[in-house]
C-alpha cells in the first residue's frame, strides 16, 4: 500500500514540499544574515556585496547560457553600460541613487534590445563571436570618449547618495548598501523564478533542447532568444549600476570581453542548469580571487585549474555535485 506523504514526507520517492523549500529558505537566511556571520569568517561587507552583484549579472547571463542554450560573451557590455549610465546620471542628471539604478537597467536593456535582432540570427560559435564584437565595440567607444567617460582612467566624481524615506534617511553605508543590493537581487530572483515557471520560460528551454522541433510547432526561436537577450541585458545593466555605486567608480574594464568570460565561468562553476548555480559560482569566484590574490599574483592560474577540474569531473557544477552527494 502506498503511503500518502504529508508535509516533509515522501511520495513515490519524491521529496515533500517542505523538503523542497528547505534549501531556498537556508539560502535566503544566509543572505539576510551575511553582515552578522561573514566578518567572523574574515570577510567584509563590501566583498559580500561584490559577490552578490556579480552573481546577479551571472544569473542574467544564465537566462541565455543555461536556460536558452546560447553562449554569450557580451554580458560585460550591458554590465559596463549600466555602470556608466549610473555614474553619468549622478553626475549630470540628478544626485539620486534610485534614478541611477533605473537608468542602468534602461540603458542595458535598450542596448540589448537594439543589438538582439542582429545577434539572434546566428547560432553556436557565431553567436558567441558577434556578442564579443558588440562588447568590444562599446569598450573602445568608452576608452576613446575621454570627455564623457574619462577614457582609460575610468569615470570618477560620483558617489551613491542617501535615500530619503521620509522619516528615515538611508545613508547607504556598507551594511545598508548590502541590503539594498540584496533587495534588488531578491526582486530579480523572484521575477526570474516566475519567468522560468511560465510558458515563456518553458519556451526558452525548448529552444535549448530542440530548436528544430520548436519551429515545426510554429514558434519563432529568434523572437524567444531576442526576449531572453533583452531581459539578460536589463539584468546586466542593473548589476553594472549596483557595481558602479558599490565602488563609486567604473572603468572600461567593466565592458571588456574577459569579464564576460568571468561571468560564463561563474555560471559553469556553480551549475548553469540550476537556479542558484550562478550565485554560488560568483561567490566561489570572488572568494577565491580575494583569498588567492593575497598569496600570489598568479591566482588566475589556480582558479583556472579549479575550473578545469570541475568541468571534467562535475559537469553540472558545484551545485550539481552537492545535490548528488545529498541524494547518495
């Protein structure tokens, strides 16, 4: 006789609802309490905020890489454009942190929406190459536009501004800014989760799994990829704006294709077919960079070796490895 599972039980070998919700609950609890426990481990709030910001950008890229199966090396272009948009907004439009963040989203999304129809006409390595070309074009524009962007020296002279909440002034010190970034991350994570559970999200996965069959059903894969490309650009622009406000500085390096490669590495490290994989990959990347760079200038070599080992032995990433351990 089959037993009916109650909360936390098992039905035909499948975990109950409470068990499925346990991991996200633990993750959110850890994120909410980072300023409390992270300093005890030798970390600091700005490092945690950096990991969360880069994780946000990696989650945006994963809509293309992990969900839709399109390898893009142009995420840094939208990330950098969002950062410069935030800085220029604070310097020339209004000293408003929320406005700077909104402008980062709009500029990143607009650039992706305009370039998307061109990029999605290609597949495979050709799609990857054209996204590199787009990113490098923006990179050289920023480097050569000295009067507006600061050129190779980067954009200086702006800083995140306190947010007036009426009876309370949010000064955005290191702890308060972490929670602002966490709020943005939570909103985006929630929207991505809803998107992936929607028919549109299932269509993204169908593009990855069998684009030819999708065409037989009368669904245009190009339009789907364009939507994913645009949403990814908006999330990248948001992450770039938050990153610029974190450092009160943005440089052309934020648009370089090598940073796009870092975002790809974060997705693969954590697990590009999992929801939380990009965040885990970004956290490991940032912590490894911070730890290894204090001992050697060749920290990228060690990180590269770790990346190779994970790709060879754990193709589903660190999160996939952890899940396999738990099941065993």
